[in-house]
């Protein structure tokens, strides 16, 4: 008989998407999209923008606003999220760093 424990599985926060089974390349893209979305949501909150006003600011229909606010960004590109931030008055800068261990291709 297997013992049942209440221990939480270990998840490394800086590699969350890899821990969920995505390849390192997919994880990098998902992490960037997540960071862009977080910044969009911060700016919406900071400016106290209503969904109706957000439609006009981002020049998108209501269903896209609902998806954005609801965090449904899987079909949104990094390009689109960057444009949204720009329309909200934010500049996006991307930095890179060397990967600790480069795997053979």
C-alpha cells in the first residue's frame, strides 16, 4: 500500500514551463508572453482602464479584451502583446543572457 502525503511537489519558479513539460525553447517563449501579459495587466490596473475603454485603446473587439483580461494569451503573439503595451504607453525592452548549459542539438 502506498502512503499518502500532503507534501507539495517541487517546482522551480524560474523554470516553471520546463517543469510543466515544455521544451526549453517553448518555455522561453511562454515565459516572455507571461511577463508581457503581467505588465499589460499592471498598466491596465494602474491607469484604471475599463474593459470598454480598453477596446478603444487597444483597437480590438470586446472578445479580445475579455481574453486578455482573462489571461487567455495562448493564441496571442509576442508581437501583439508588445503592441498592446505600446498602445498603453509602455516601452518594451528585451535583454538576453547566456544559458548556463548549452545542450547539444
